[in-house]
C-alpha cells in the first residue's frame, strides 16, 4: 500500500514500442483488445517467443543485455526495448517492419533482383534465401549474443549484398550462357568456391553471425517486352530445332538400323551358303571314307580277330604259367614252413627233455647230498674222525708186530688179480687192457 506521501510512478515508452506491445498482446491472446492505452503504473512485461531474442538497454548502467526465448521478461525502471526496423515486401523496401523480438531462424526471405547480362539483356530474378543466426543461445554469452543486434536492418543488408554479387557475376555472362547455367552461376556468385574449386555450402556475415544456407531461383523473367518476345521466339525456335534434330536423328537411326539389318541378312545368307558347302564337302568325305572302310572292313576284321585270338591265347598261357609258378611257390613255401615247424617242435622237445634230465640229476644230487649230510650230522664229526683213524692205526701196529717190509692187504670181497699185476710189472703186450 502507498503511504500518504507516495504515488505510483508511470513508466513512459516510445509510441512504436507501445504499438508493438499492444499488437503482440492481441496476437498472443487471439482476440482484438479494446483498450488503446496500457496502464503505465504497471510493470512492463514481454513474452519472448521460441527461437527469438530481445535486446534491452539499461540507460542508467549504460549496458545492454540480450534475452533468448522462450522467456518472460520485465523491464526495469531505466530499461528500454531495442526496436529493429527491417526491410520488407518483395522486392525489399527499407523500414517496412518494426519488431522487438528478433527471430533467429531458420527462416527464408524472398527478393527480386534486376540484372543485366554482357549482351545487355535485362532480367528480373526472383530469389529465395534460407538463413539463420549462428550464436550460442545462452543468456550467459552476452558478448556473442549482442552481435546479432549490431546490424539494425540485417534483411535489407544481406539482400543488397547478395544482389550485388549476383549482378556482378551475371554482367560477365551472355544471356545464352546465363540461361543454360543460371543456378550454378548464382550459387557460385553467392557462396564462392573453396581452394579446390568446390562451391561452398553457406555464406556467413561476420558482423552479426548471419548464415545464408541456401538460395533458390524461383523465376527468371526478362524486364524488356522485346527481350521477352525474343526469348519466347528463341525458345520456340530452339524447340523446333530440337524437334527437327530429334526427327532427323530418329530417321537417320532408323535408316542406319535398316542398312545394318540388310547387311546382316546378306552376310547371314553368305555364311549359310558357305556352311552348306562345308557340310556338302564333309558329306562327300564321309561317303568316301565309308566306302573305303566298307571295302577293307572284312579283311581288317578277320586280321583283327586272328590277332586278338592269338593275343588272348598267349595271354592265357602266360597267365596259366604264372598261376602254376605261383602254386609251386605256395606249395614249396608250405612244405618249408611245415619242416621248420617240425624242426622247431623237435628242438623244443629235446630242450624240454634236457631240462627235465638236468632237473632230475640236480634233484638226485640234492637228495644224496642231503642224505650224506644227514648221515654225517647223525654220526658226528668226532665219531667219523675216530672211525677213519682206527683202521690205519691198527694195521700199522699189526705190521709192526709181524716185522714185514712189504705186503698187500686184501679182503675176500675184492681179490687181487696177480696175473695181470705181474704182466704189468714185466711189460707184457696187451697187459692192462
């Protein structure tokens, strides 16, 4: 609430701003407003549409600021909108459109450019351009955003710049050359070429970061009526010439095809006749060969039969001998293998028999040794020693008692053959045998 000594402050705006705000309010609401004036004591607000920007200048701070949409802004006490006066209509006329919000694009604009060719033919070109502002749409990048408002009438400026380039390029060409390559010439004049000769895809204006991305030639019309009539006549004449040349080319092509077909037919006839002669010659050769074969066939067949019979007989004998030799080899081999097996069996039998004899003798020796050992162990070593010593000692004593110097002692079981003994002593022949 106001105090007793306070009153509402009224903010004044330029008349053009007042009209634009009222028009934008009516357009956004969709109905026509009946009020003709706004309440100056209320805060000035503006709704920025999408893909648009508004510049606000603060006269107290001496500093502008740019706001990007969609957004709702409120003016401060010392702030004012920056109003742009743009060119409009076709062809472009300056100061036709006043706006607060600058649309960033992409959008298109149409302009009419009058050009004159090298042969003094005046033409009216209706061109359409696609454009947009290449700036970061961030309220923090104020330095880059302020450049889009550096050119107040950017539409008129870039249309004039492009028209100047187009007029300069068309002035170096004849009407016929431009009529044939109008699109390529205009795109080259507007966008320029790279170092490798390729036409660029866009044109950038560094002052406000405006980018032209495409150009469309909607129409090309002569300005002078005489030129228009001459162009129509030349087009009709070109059409007639083209039609007649196509008819002549078609007629010439038809005649050419007819001549080619006729030549192919004649060539085919000649080739068929040559083939027929070759076939006839081959037939005669085959008939002569057939007669020769028929006359010599029987003799050849008989000789071949005899030769084949002799060959078969020889082969049969050779095969028979081979089979007999093979049978003999098989029988001999079998006999040899049988003999080897018999000998091997005898050897194995004798080896096994010898092993048995050896084993038997070894076992008997082991038995005798064991028996002798058992007897010796049963008698005792001392008893054996006494028995062995008793006989000689007794005989010694007996002989000493008899007083004999030589003697022979024998028992009845082992008599001494004195005849043979004497023979051995005197050396008789045959003694000791």
